[in-house]
C-alpha cells in the first residue's frame, strides 16, 4: 500500500478527536503494510499544527492556512492539488457533516473508489478492505479497493493511540479556492458548547414521550453530570420538542458513542439506524414491549420522569465518592 493521507478536521486551531482517531488507525495500517502518513489541514491559525499531529504518526503536514469558512468546491480544489503532489493510495475522512459532503466530490475529481461511514478498515494483500453498515444498519458489507481509495470512518469507531515522539515536515500550500459557484457569507454559531453528537462519547436522547421542550431540562441535567450530549428522536423533533440539529436517526445524525441512553424512545428502525452501533445502550420506557428493548444492553421499564432524576442523583453520588 502506498502513502496514507488524512484529511484533518479542526476546531479552534486544534485537531478534533476524530482526526486523532484517523491518525491512530492510519499508523496501524502503515505499520503493517508500509507507506507513510501525511495530513492535509485547511483553516486558520495553523502555525504549530504539525507538532500537534506528529506524535500520532504524521510525517508530513500540508497546511492551507488562512481559510476561515468551509466551502465544498474550494476545499476540493485545495485537496486535489495536495493529492496530486502526494499521490496517496488511501485518503481518510471523518464521516462527519464535512466529510460526507466533501469526500464524494473529491473522489469524483480523482476518479477514485469511495466508501462512506465505515466502521472497520484493514489492509490485506496490498488492498484496502473496509466494513460498513447497509440496510439501515441491519447488515454489514465488506468492500476491497483496487487503486486509490477514498474512505470516511465513523467517529468513535477506533481508539486514539497514546502520543509518541516524532516530527513532521510542514508543506505550505496556497489557501486559494479559485473560482467557486457559491460562497458562505455568514456563519451563525449554535449556543451549545457541548460536543457534537457525531463525536460525543456519551449521549442522552429523548423521544416523543418527553411531552414538551421544557422537559428536556431533566435530560440536560443528567447529561451535565455524566459529560454527555443531548439528542432526540425524529418524533421529538417533529413535535417541536427539540431542534433538528439534535436529531439522531436515518434522517438525522448517525452516532457511535460508548454510552447511549434512550429516554422515552420506542425504537423505530429509523432511529436504530442512527445509533445501533453504540457500545452500550440503556433504554428507559414505560412500555415493556417497546422495540428499543430488543437492542438495549440494559432496560428500565419505568416512567422516564421518575427514572431519569433518580439516575442523575445516583451518578452525582458515585462521582462525589470518586
């Protein structure tokens, strides 16, 4: 296998945890099959960025410093030039909003094979082999690539390796979008400071049984105690109890946390499609026949308005005891 190129995602000039996951997996692949690891980073305030990713295996970092707003066409133009120079055999993205938008366009530009939202990746016989969910997560398929492979990996699918020593060469590339058909003229930041659902390690979600938007307060209280992000089912969003950015499911966000607590969610297949790969699922529902219990590792048959405050209090006691 030839070189691996990791497309970095950046927040406040720092590599996101999902990018470190990509680098950790790339390091494992490179160790087994040969080749080096490069990183392409586009953003602002990237001085010293190479030193932040070198401990995770990067040996070369392409920096397009001075880009303050994402643009699909512009990012594609910059990355296509990087790839033309680097000539990697594997290009890795995070299966985030940006990754899902950008990777298909870049693959088309490169005339390369693509697989999105993958949960496993390996190299065998000089080929990249991936595993990804299909049919709303009810089954998995394996795909092997000949030639250049563009792959996006689901966040929280791989651990972040312990940082080691190392340095990386910095290659500055022009932060030039060229001629683009659309431009972002304004960004309005959300009020939440919590980790995005797609990257969250713990999630507490509410369904239609929350009854009203103000009742999500009890989920926020639980989430604050255990360091979680609050999500919602489509039924809760459609009912006006939560905003669309909180939606988990087939028409919302696909998540892969260590812990997923489903409160008053029946477990429709569309919701399961977005969270069924969670490591541990806890379901709280008054209906013992709710489909969510078939997928849950732990089930609580109870009124969520009674069970959730009890859980919050117990977690507080456990954390206070250390």
